[in-house]
């Protein structure tokens, strides 16, 4: 496109990513699988693994179940897999009355008492099945987003900017079957011109992880 430097192209892409999420977008609905995954740097030495890992970014993922097909998806970075963080994500992204399908992690236990959602817990231990067999939709999304980050971006994504890359993936994935590509671009441009300005200095400094 004739940009004079890599930095200019990088900034434009980040500006566009911030326009990929509508504040009033519809929530996921129906049967929705929810799970967490770690994205980012490799774990080193004998530190904690799995839900206790210290060197990766923890991301909670939700995926609509449309039979064997995957519907829309949502992502959010969370500080830990506590019940408060998981329930907040679910309430922010999934329509009340939906069925939330999870593994047996204790962080989801409060869903069983919730009047807003139905909860189906699939316990891995003793089931004779692997996690990806019990929660196939969300595990496929986990695999696809990691493949996209490692392939398209060579895994070189800073944790402080990861949420915007996840927004881009969700934007693309949720519109993968749309036949009106021109209209999609038009709507995206409408969102772009109503998104507040985002100068380079703010992009670099914002969203610092603590």
C-alpha cells in the first residue's frame, strides 16, 4: 500500500483491530462451550503447569455449538481462572438462558446455582475421554487461534497487545461464512470511522499487564 515503514503498517493494523468489536454486538446464544487456554511464551523449568502456569497469558474462550459446527466465538484475557473472572466473562458474552458447557474446574461451580444459565459440566477424570473429545468446539478454536498466531504472526505477539489480535481472529472467524464480502468491508469501515483516534504513543503504552 506504499507505507514508508513497518511501523506505519503496524500502527494502521492496530488501529483497525480496535474497530473490529462493536460495543453493542450480540451475545453468544444456545449451547456454548467455555474453557481456558494459555497463549504465548514457553513455560520454563519446573514452574507451575496448566491452570497454574506463570509465563503464558491466560485466555478464556467461548464457542457456540451448532451441531458439529462451530458458531461464533469470544475471547478474553483474565488474570486467573477464578470463579469471579469466569462468571464475569460468561455474563458479559453469553445470553442468559443459554447452556454453558464446561469441564469440571471448580471455577465454574457457581454456574450450577445461577438462575441465568443452564450448566453442563463434563468431568474429564474417569470419563475415559480426553478434554478435546468432551469439549470439541472450544478446543478446536484453541488450536486454530494458536495456529494463526504462530503461522501468520510467527508467534511474535506481545502480551499487552494480544487481546486485539484475539479480536481480529474473532472478527474473521465469526464472518467466515458470509457471502457478502463487500458489505462486510463497508460495515467495518463504518465502525472504523466511529472508533476514537488511537495515536502510536497510546497504542504502545496502553494495556500494560501487571
